[in-house]
């Protein structure tokens, strides 16, 4: 009997160039208090969506998910995502209830840190030029100071 292939978990802080990228949230709020609003269903990232973000980077406007790059990612430690571990340890919760996330069932962060990750997720902006200090620290020493870039 052939074994069914299990899809890789999704990275909720993916880059638009990653294979299988889909938009699952839109960044809103203010410059000082950015918040992600979640779409009912992820939308495959295509040229039309990318054009909507001009002149800024797509990761300033969208939260993008893609299959986790695992060993090709600076945050992957061989078995877990170090980024979400640091976010949970350093960044305070920003919501009181689980947000209505369309990727939760496949999300690496949810699988590894559960509710604690989801309570911080709306504050994660992959490309943020003015991140809160805790988020800058969570991005880690190998990541650019003002970015949560993956892969």
C-alpha cells in the first residue's frame, strides 16, 4: 500500500517568491500599532495581487503563507521554528481570543506553540520598518534588524 504524502506545514511569515505562496492576511492599523486582518480563505499570490502593493514590498501589506522552507530558512533549527519560539518568549499577546485564521490547521507556528503563537500573530508584519523592540529582538541576530523575513 502506498503511503499518503503529508503536506509540509505552512510558514505564516513567508516571502512572495516562495513556491506555493498565498495571502492569508492584510496588514492594517497604524504605523505604531500594526495589526493583521485575516482573510476568510487564503488567496494564491499572483501578479495581480503583487501589483496591488506597489510601490511598497508585498510583505509590508500582506501576510503570506507558503510551505515551510525548513533547512533553507535561517530560523529553522532542524526540527522547529526558532522565530515563533522567540516571538512567544519576547512579544506580548496582542489579542484576547484566537483570531479567525484560515491557515491554522497547517500552520507551523500553531503546531509548535499553539494558542500562544496565535495571540501574537496579528502583530507580526514580515517587513516592518518600525517594529516594536520585542519583535526586532525576536527576529534574531541572523535576521535584518527591521525585518522578520523568512527563507
